[in-house]
C-alpha cells in the first residue's frame, strides 16, 4: 500500500454564486507525479489555492501527512511541507535569481536572513548556508549561469525554472506546479519533463497542473481530470486518455492542438 501524502476530501469551494469545486475527492501518494488536467475554469488552480491555505473550503477538508490543514496560515502550510508555483510568474523582479531562491529558503529559518541589518554570527552562518543551498538549486534547475542577474532580466524559461527553484528551497514534501510549461516550445517542454522526473527522483512528490496533454501524459504516473469543478476521471494516463467523459470534456477539443 502506498502512503497517502495529501488527502483532499469531498471539497466544495464556492465564490458567491460560482461553484469552483464541487465535492472533489483526490488523494496523492508519496513519491508519485499526479497530473491534474481540465479545461479553462475547471477548478485546477482553485485546488492549489485550497491546499495552500489561500482559501478555506466551503465544505470538506484537506489532510496532509495525516494532519488537518484547517485553519493553518499560508506560511504554516509551507512549513508543513507544501510548496507551489504560480500560473502567472511571481518573482521579486528587482532581486537577483539567487536572492529569490534565498527568500524561499528563508521560509524555514529561525532568524530572517532577508530582514537582518545587524547580523549575528548565527545569522551570517545561516545566510552563507542559504546562499550555497540556493546556488545548488539553481544548478539543479540548470540556470546557475544567471544567478546574479535581476529576475526581471532573465529569459522567460529561466523565470519559470527559477520559480520552481524557489519552491524547492522551502524543502517541501509536495511540490505543486501550476502550468509550469505555459508558453514553452516543444523542446522546452521536453526539458521541463526531464526536470520534473529529476525532481521526483530526489524524493519529492509532484502535483502538476498542465494544459498540454503530451506533457502531462508522458510525465505523470496518474492523471486526474476536473470539469466544471467536478472530478470526472482519475487513473493511469492511458485509461484517462481513452475515457469517453474526458474525451468529451477536454481531449476532443485539444487533441490536435499540440
Ligand atoms: N477568488 C475567486 N473569486 C471568484 N471566482 C473565482 C475565484 N477563483 C476562482 N474563481 C472561479 O472558479 C472557477 C475555477 O477557476 P480556476 O482558476 O480554479 O480554474 P482553472 O482550472 O485553474 O482554469 P485555467 O485553466 O484557466 O487556469 C472559475 O469559474 C473562476 O472564475
Ligand atoms: Mg488555473
């Protein structure tokens, strides 16, 4: 039996009259890559927002590592071990690449590296460790050659990978990626696939939101499909690909698009 890392139990999320998620139950096993797909507005990003404490579910609960996430603040959920990237890149544009990653690492530290002006020896040691670890992560993501460039001057593909490096710096158990390949060409998508597999090989569990079927089917162990806030399928990539409900909701539209 595989260990359940995240348990999304019967979650309904309403915004006024809009039901973004309707009775969604979804489990993520430790060590797997779960692809989450669905048409625009299906509720994919809302799943991330509920998991990371941006919104409290209207009904239902989320359990991580056997612990309820109810009432936890975003930073507490980060500390519990869930990290995410955003559909629209959110970096500190004036800070360098390595500094952006250090902000992620900072989320775990006792003393805040970023805010310290007069540094104690311990803070200095922590800052050095944080810088080294952040450089390692930039190398791991293949973007260390631009470590000292301001984030806003980085090529788009670098910015996307920098967001992942920053998320990894929080030392998560679960890494949630919201359309990390958006705007990538096929070669870049292939590279990203390889990176995601490399990340999993390091022991992380990955939840991947993706529009591109080719990306998600190749890289995922399992795929779940949302449509109008409901989960309509959940299974092995080949099963999901041939599921008539999925074809009707999504693949029929997108099959030849990429
Ligand atoms: N804060 C909010 N207030 C009101 N409605 C919201 C809010 N967040 C999401 N929604 C609505 O919930 C539904 C699901 O949105 P969500 O962003 O989760 O979809 P998605 O599957 O990520 O779509 P996309 O592929 O376009 O990113 C949409 O109808 C959206 O307009
Ligand atoms: Mg979205």
